[in-house]
């Protein structure tokens, strides 16, 4: 029970990778607040989790990461119920090259918004007790995926933001660790609906699929990486790439 007594907030928790992250955190003793825009899927999952772990171990709030008001309300309710927040997992993300502004809004602005609210609650300099923030980026944050240039840009942004926040936290004494996981293909609705959402770049999907020799992973394989980053207190500013047959902590050039 590595996470007994800890509380986590997971965005995009109702389905896919977020659901798997929620489950691994609960399995290891944490209490979890699930945030998602999909109320039906969120409530269905919450009922299943109630049966497995007990009603008092989780909360579900319909919450869009594009809304600061909803995020703040969810964080406050979490603190009121669970008496603190130790872990925040920024998992909510979309891939839609047709609605590219929305993709930037959710994947970049939403993730930054949640991170800054997390900082308000968890920063040791504000009376918080510190903790850890895990961001779900993608291998598209490390290498270009021509079938989805805007998604690629958003995930590069997540990698850069994670590393800069880790350095800012360590230099300032916030007591927060920031790390990210960069998965390759995972079997979720995001990939199932891919061809509808690539727009003018859909002709490039086949080439991407052929160049990606790895099998598509199960969401639980990404959840295990998140768990590793949550529990290893030595990790700050790390970017963990995960493919089906391997995982690797990335190295970057030091320029400043
Ligand atoms: N499936 C894949 O191959 C990969 C996915 N990722 C990333 O993993 C994360 C999760 O993706 P999947 O589980 O695959 O997607 P998914 O589409 O299966 O699940 C995403 C969840 O996020 C929720 N969501 C979407 N927009 C939201 C918003 N504005 N506010 C709150 N919740 C919102 C959805 O309702 C859904 O429950 C995303 O950030 C994605 O970019 C990264 C690499 C590979
Ligand atoms: C190899 C790139 C992995 C990046 C994962 C990601 O975050 C988004 C990927 C978006 C587009 C990839 C484009 C085409 C892939 C084509 C088919 C996927 C088939 C998956 C499967 O179930 O085999």
C-alpha cells in the first residue's frame, strides 16, 4: 500500500489511460478524485469503484479542464473531503486536427490551468505540503508525427512545461515534483476515432502506422509508468518514454 493516506486528482479519468491511472492509484491505497467532461462514463466508473474499493475512496466531478472555475471547485471539494492533495495527474487530452484551437486549448492551456491550481493548493511556500504532478504527454512530444502537427505541437509544449516547472519548483522550494510520461500508441477511444479527427493530414496515418513497429499498448502499461513517477521521490523533470517493448528516461541537451 505505497500510497495509503495519499490523495490524487486525475483529469480525463473516466476512460482510457485516465481510468487505468485511477485504478492503479486506488489499488495502491490512494484516495482519488476523478475529473472528466463525460458525466455518464464518470458516474458509471465511480459506481464500479464504489463496489470494489468503498464509496469513501473516490469522488467524481464533471469538470472541464478549460474551466478554471470548475477546476477550483473540484480541488476545493477534494480538500474538504480528503483533507489535502498529494498527487495530480494531468491526463485529459484530445487529438483533433480539424478543431485545432480546441486541441491547443485542452492539451496545453487546460494542463497549465490545472497545474497552476495544483500549485496554489500544494506549494509549500503557500502553506501546502508539496507533492507530485504527472503529465501525460506522448511520443508526439519528442518526435514529429506528421499525421497530427497540432497534436505534436501540444505534446512538445507539455514536455517543455513539465521540465521548466520541475526546474522552477526545485529552484524556488515549492516542494513539488513535475514529471511526464510519453506513450506511443495505446488502445483507447482516442486512437479508435483517429481517422475522423486527422482532417487534412489523414493520408499520413498509414505511413505512421507502418513506421511504428510496436504493438498498441494497454492503458495499464502507461498507468504503471505513472505509478513509478509518483512513487520514486528522486524523479523531478524526468520525461519517461514508453513503447510496448521498452521504456526509457530521455536525455536532453543542457543549454542554460
Ligand atoms: N491513446 C494513445 O495512443 C495515446 C494517448 N496519449 C495521451 O493520453 C491522454 C489520455 O488519452 P486516451 O486515454 O487515449 O484518450 P481517451 O479519449 O480514451 O480518454 C480521454 C478522457 O479525457 C476526457 N476529456 C477530454 N477532454 C476533456 C476536458 N476538456 N476536460 C476533462 N476531461 C476531458 C474524455 O472525456 C475521456 O474520458 C491524452 O492526453 C492523450 O493525448 C498519449 C500518447 C498515446
Ligand atoms: C507512433 C506515434 C504514437 C503517438 C501516439 C499519440 O499520442 C498519437 C498518435 C496520433 C496519430 C498516429 C497516426 C497514425 C497511427 C495509425 C493507426 C493506429 C492504429 C493503432 C492500432 O490499434 O494498431
